[in-house]
């Protein structure tokens, strides 16, 4: 099992970080040790500096697959939830400026926060029609629609599977809408999918 993350998948988020809009999906990986499961707090490690929340639709794949055509990609999706692709932003900016890999800023322990409610994929599920929202301490900080993704979930799966074999249990973080920002000790973060709370996590000291 692995965690695959798509970057810069919403036009306004690419713009807020000063990045160009990509012409194909941008992806990177997090190790399994990055997963933070429901009930566990986010722990801030001073070494990492400022940590940003990135609220994302997360889909779970349930079979082995490679070179998946876009038309068959959604058949691999078993369930979905929301997640936070936590990012050590200052560190990431330093790495980007030097042209270095992002792992130090993206793949650290606990950086892939998973929602507490996992929803099953059904025949009527349309992954590209979800309203997603993140509240920090009760105030909305990120709000978007999966309809605004630059690359659909099906396109993301098809693209990634050209390079990396998908395995049962793999998680795909599908990119964040605009509004990313820092988290601090004591914060309570809640993610809503079509108005239903599916993610709830608190921020503790490192
Ligand atoms: Mg992200």
C-alpha cells in the first residue's frame, strides 16, 4: 500500500502558490508511515517549521492495475473520504527553489491525515460533483468543488498507472482547492463532504 498525491490540481490553488497550471497531473508519493488514522492527533515537530493544511478528496483503490485506460479507472475505486495533505510549506519552498525532491516537506510521519468516515463507491457516485470544505476552529478556511479539478480522478488514475503499478489499499490524494494555510497547536480541523463531516482531527504539540 502506498499514498499517491496529486499536486496543483485546482487552478486557484496553483495560482495562490505562484505555480503554473500543469499540462498533465503532477504526482508524488508518501510512505505508509505518513498515514495519520482517525483518533490520532497531528503532532507539530518544530524541525518542520510551518505546516499547512491541504484538504483533499481521497480515493482508495482495491486492486492491482497498471496502464489503466481512463474509461476503466473509476472501476478501481472502492471508497472515498477526505484527507489532509499536510505540507511543511517553508521547507517545501526551500526545496523547490533548489530543485530538490519534496519528501522532507511532504512525506513526514503523520502528513497524510485520513477522514474518520469512509464512503463506499456506488453506481451513482459522481466523484466530480462533491462540495468539500475545511473548517479550522469552526471557521471555513477552504471551500471548493471537485468539479473544478484540472484533472479528474479517472485521468489521475490513468496517468499515475502508466508509471507506477497500483495495489489494493493504495490511497490517492486528489489535490487541494485554494485556501491552504498554517495550523497551530490546539487547532481543531473538520472536513465536510457535501455538508457531512467525514474528517475531524486536533493539533497537538510535537
Ligand atoms: Mg496537496
